[in-house]
C-alpha cells in the first residue's frame, strides 16, 4: 500500500507521515465525516479474522490512558491521534526524576489495569509505545495489536517482533522470559515489561541489552537484573515485576503503588558522567567572542585536562547559526546542543541519537546554564530558555541580536551580549530593559 499526502484510504484523507514501525507506516489523516484528525497505521501483512475479533475488544476499551482504536480496515488500523513525544524520546533526553517517572508509571499502570480487567494483554509495552501529551497526560499505544502483522526486521533496538502464532511477540528488550521463549503470555507478561520500562525511565539505561536479539533474549532468560541503579523506593516493586517465574511475579498491576517504599529510603541514582572535560575549552571559545573577562571574573575556571575528540553528527546534519556559536557542550561534558535549521537539537554523549528540543524554532546563539540543565538561546526577538529535559521555554527580555551569554545563579539568565556584539549587558530577574555593563569594540 503506497500512501501519500493528499491521497485517500477508505473514507480517510491522508495528511502527513507520523512514523514507521515494525508493522508498517503510521500517517496523520483526517476523518471528514467526524471532522477529526486520526492516526492510521498500515499493515504489510493484512489482518486475519481472528485479529479483527480481538480488535473489537480493544476498540471497546475506553480509558483516558489508552489510545483508542476507532476502526479496522482490511490492512490498516485507525486510531486516536496522540500528539507529543514518545516516552522513548523523553528518555533519550535524560533519565527522569523519580516524581516524574512515577507520575508516568501511574498512568501506564492505570491503562494496563483497565485493559487487564477486560482480559486484554498489551504484549508490546515499551517506551516507544507510550506517548506523553503536551499537558503531561500519558497514552499507551498499540494495545493488543502486536499480533497484527509480521516483523520487518529483527534488531534489539526497535523490532516489534510480530506473531505468526507461536512466534515471540513484543520488542526483544522488554519481553518477559515466557514471551522470549515463545510461550503463551497473559497479563503478568505486561507487568514484567512495566518493570523494565520503569527501570529505564529512572536510569536512562536499558535493563536488558545486547548487540543482537539473541544476546538480548539471553540476558532476559539468564541474567539476574541488576537494579542498583534505580532509586531505593522502587526496588521492591521492580523485583516483584521482574520475577522470572510468572507465578511469583506481581499479579495485578493495580497493586504496583503498594510496593513503593517510604521516601526515607530514597536514594537517587548518581548522574552518569562521561568524564569529558572539553567544556572548559568550548566555553573559553564562546566567551572569547563576548568578553571573556566578565565570565572569568564571575566563575574562575578550574584547570581540567584538555581532551580532543571527533564527533560524527550524521551526514544529514549541516550546522549553522546566523550569529553566535552553533554547537555547545554542557559544563560537565555529557551533553551536546547544536543549531540545525534554526532549531536546537540535543544529544547525550553516551547516545547515538539527537533529539529536537521542541519549541526552539528560530533559535540561535545557545549557551548552557552552569548546572547544564538549561539552555538559553535567542530567537523571535527574545532571549529564551529551555530545559534540556524538554521543558517549556519562556521568552525573557527583548534581545534582537544576541551573540551568546553566560548565566550566573538560577533561574534568571543574567548576562548576555547584544546589539551587534558591542555591549555586554546584564539582565535582571524580571523581564526589563537590560542594563549595559561594558562597551567594547569589535
Ligand atoms: N496513535 C498515534 N498517534 C500519533 N503517533 C503515533 C500513533 N501511533 C504511532 N505513532 C507514531 O508512529 C511511529 C511508528 O509507530 P509504530 O508503528 O507503533 O511503531 P512500533 O512498531 O515501533 O511500535 C512512532 O513514532 C509513533 O510515535
Ligand atoms: Mg507502536
């Protein structure tokens, strides 16, 4: 099936591509009869009569944390369109703070509970099948749909291994041991996957990983999961979700919160640092463009060893910012932010993929906050800031032509160069006209 924007599929008008997964393509489409946008997922394999019966049960599932299935065509599914990034995108930015992870976990658990009550098993719960909407609400996608087609490819990264009956289902890294063995699964298999997803949210790391699917499956079947990276508060819950024997596993997802330990036992995982200290050199470069004296006067630079490294951002990335620097490294050297086509992208140095920071259209001349948690940038005639974890940005003082800056303290962006690079200015906490600190010639 070849779809293109402007084309039609049954009564639906195809609008634009949303992505591609193990089963086929996903498109944004319009249902003109109900005047609403929907998501259409194509299946290369087509659907069996048995799948259609199961899809009816999924369509009857009506829960705020479950993406609703509207319609099943001969080789496509029509679903509620869910805006926002997937949980996989969110984890790529940084591990989630405990509170945020538990807020998301609660919504996933609520969705699972509603489905399990109706005898529906997800079978493919993974961060890529959880969407976080801009208002923070969570929707679990693809309930019970893992049976619908055939696997396009087998890799531990994104493969939704589909079912011809008896074949293993779900994505390798999140599969329960019984699923990995190709045995029948029930709701307890989803509870295992819930544990794997919660661990990954909190640590930013896959619990079971491997370079091949077989390695990954072997780790699931053989390895005693090492939960030490997760906060104490969730370890009892995780070990009950991750029991090899489904009979010993947590039986009912609705009971998950009872297994959380008191906050007193809470120890956050230590942040992962790659030990790179190139930041000093990069900051020196930025500062040179703006008046290094001010920066040094406020934050004496520690002497760190100089490290040189090559970084391949991919053939399709051509960096460029009309003014200011286009590539910055966080102060602890663990994260890169760059300007591509006037938008900011961030990539953790221990990851291979960069993620767009939403809401940064028109950005240039970015710079980090000292704690590395915020990036300030110029755009739309304003100086703005955005959390590297993807929080909303907020426009601050009017600044048409900033070249860069540095920030002291939190939360205000304090210092910024402006006006064709000839002034260094100090910004106050409240949006107000910036005060000139010093003037210099270029
Ligand atoms: N209902 C939906 N609304 C919006 N985007 C969706 C929806 N379903 C899937 N997508 C997006 O389409 C892409 C492919 O999805 P999918 O085929 O489910 O992949 P996978 O097989 O890896 O789960 C993903 O990036 C996903 O975020
Ligand atoms: Mg999916």
